[in-house]
């Protein structure tokens, strides 16, 4: 949870863009489900769209205001 506070919104969005891949791997490895070609193409398109939409984000400036460390909770 502490690492999430230090991520920019753009970096977090990029991580969330690969969420369908996690679902695919879970279904394949745990449930034994085999995805169809159309489903794989759909997942690739979702990941590409999510990643492309986050490319313009600013990752150079860290968060200067951290309420957790300022209040002594960390």
C-alpha cells in the first residue's frame, strides 16, 4: 500500500491496463480454461489501449505531500 502512494496516476493506470492478462493467466492456470483467438485479440487490444492512454503522464516529479508520513502513521 505504501508503494501505491508513491506511484503517479499514469504509472498506476499502466499497471491496471494489464489486469486482463492476470485474469487470462488465472483462468488458464487455475481453472484450466483455454481462451479463444478472439478473446486473446481482445485482451491484447485492451492492454494496448490502456497502455497507450497512459503514455502522456508525468513520472518525473514525486509526490511531495504525503499525509501518511506527515501524521506519523507510517
